[in-house]
C-alpha cells in the first residue's frame, strides 16, 4: 500500500465529517445541544497527527476526544487505506459522543454511528489491520518519538 500525506488525510477527515449522512445525524441531534455549541455550526472538530499516542496501548492508531478532536498516530499514514479507516472509526466516535454523550466506547451506539459514517465498510472499520509496512513505521516512531516522519 501507498502512504498518505498529512494534508491528504486532513482533507479526508473534513470530507468524512461533511458527508450527508454524517451531517444529517449531527443536525438531528442538535436539539440535545440547545444551549451548547453545535458541531459543524459553532465549531469544527480538528484532526491532530501525533508522533506518539500516550496513555493507551502502543498499537492504538487513534482516539477521539469527546466531540471536538481526533488524534491519529503518524505511523498509520504509511498505509493510506488503514489511515482512512482509522479516520472513519474516529469520526464515528465523534458522532457517537455528540449524539449520545458518554456511552460505552465500542458499544451499540458506536456501531450505529459507524454505520452512519461508513455504511459499506463499517465491519472492517471497527479495527485497523497491521501490515509489515505499518509495523515497521510504528517501531520507528517508538524508537524516535520526537522525529517527524514525512509521508
């Protein structure tokens, strides 16, 4: 597989957030947020690419922080298909948190949100899949967490 650039993955993140099914789901939940900022209207979630994701198992490729931001590991950018799957997975967490509040991370609410974000590939998008290229990039990032790898 080919790598994906930081610019391209950020563009993909924005495109995924702006899919009609995602925006409709977010807008239908806005009534729950009557007195608080509304996603996609008052704020746009942001994507951060981290050299090292701390506080989790080493193999975590990304995480969502509430409904405001997503972090992904830079080593996953080695494989464009897996990086895009991680983005879809984390966008589903944004939608899940916005629509349902604090619920089980990978429970039924997450599955519903994942089906909204990626209706055809939601089963595959539940997890990321390792490859020799990704494993090599992950090990390099673990050895040199302060080094910035360009893709």
